[in-house]
C-alpha cells in the first residue's frame, strides 16, 4: 500500500508542476517568467493547434465506434460453440498485447507506395487506386484510424464476451419462441443487457483514444503537412523538439482536462442509467 501511495503522490506532484509551468515561458533550462494564460490564448488562436485538437477528438471517437462495433461482432461470433473459439480469441486479442510501435511500423510498410497493398491492387487490375496512402492528406488520417481500431478491438471484444456471459438465455429463448428475429433479439434483449459493458468499453476507449501517440509517430510522424497531428504528438514536438516546455505543458494540461471531462460525463451517464 505505501508503494501505491508513493506512485500516486509522484503522479499528482508531477501533474501539479506541469500545470504550473503551463502558465510560464519556460524552455526547459534556466529561469522563466510567469505569462498567465498567454500559452492558452496562443493555442486556441492557432489553426494548426485547433486541427490537432480536432484530430484528437476524431481519432478518439472514431476508434471507439469502430472498435466497439467490431468487438461486439467478434464477441457474438466467438460466443458460439466453435471448437476453435479459444484460438480465435487469442488471435483477435493479440494486437492489444503486441508493441503498438512495432505493429505501426508494419502497417506503415503495408500502406507504403511500394508496399503489399498497392502490389495487391495492381495484381488484381486496380492499379489506378494505388497511391502513397500515408503521404496523401486525404487518406492519411483514415489509415491511422484503421490501425488504431485494429490495435484496440480486442479490448471491447473481451469486455463484451464477459457481458454476454450474464445475458439470461431464458430471455433469448422466450423472444425466439415469440417470433423475434435474430436482429430483434440482439436489439431488445442482448444490447440492453450489455449496457454496463458498453459503458466501460466506451470510457476506456475514449480515454485511451485521446492520448494516442505511438501509431501516429510511427506511421505518419504527424504529416503530411500536419494533417494527422494530435495533441499528444504536438506536446512531444513542442516540448522535446522545439524546447517550448511551457507551451507544451499548456497543451498537456488542455489534453488532461479533455480526458477528465469525458470521463466525468461518461460516469454521470452511467450512474443515471443505474439509478
């Protein structure tokens, strides 16, 4: 217990210092001056920072939506009496435990102009669709979203499988006897029973999605022309590449407040459903 308290104490002290430096012009070395909310004013007046904020929200909510839908589909499929269901569960959960940075580099090679995807399109006569996916401003953000969804689908899959274990079989059987179709049983019986699991999966996905860093850094590096930057990558570049630690701390504080906001909203909505 003392070790846990020590870890949390260090975390909160570090957060407090980060919040303090967010109101300064500190460059990482030497003295600094208190500049108030100037860093935050610059953040919300900078079009590139607003684009990074938009990308942060898009990737967070987009990845949660795709991962939850795919996770639910996999959970429903693997909840059947398949002989290979245990191996399939391991296979689909494997991206979660693999190194995000290593797998991101693999995906970057796949989407490279000379990579397997374009080679496949050319081989099947669809060479006109081949392009430099990660260097195209239109498709780069979608490539990142696809990779993130692939890496995180295993988490909602496991959560939904645990939730499906608590769905009363009698209710499904009664609905089937009354003539309900498969989709009707899913909508009126299964999904209402999975509300707690959906809430947990959603909040975990949003919190993790808001601080995505490795896939963007490995696949696009924030490019092309900054169209795939998010707050996490901007914090890294401003703090460690450009030495603007005060500005980077302000960005980190904005990201932290966004995460706290969505966590509180989700908690309130979940509590209201329980009440």
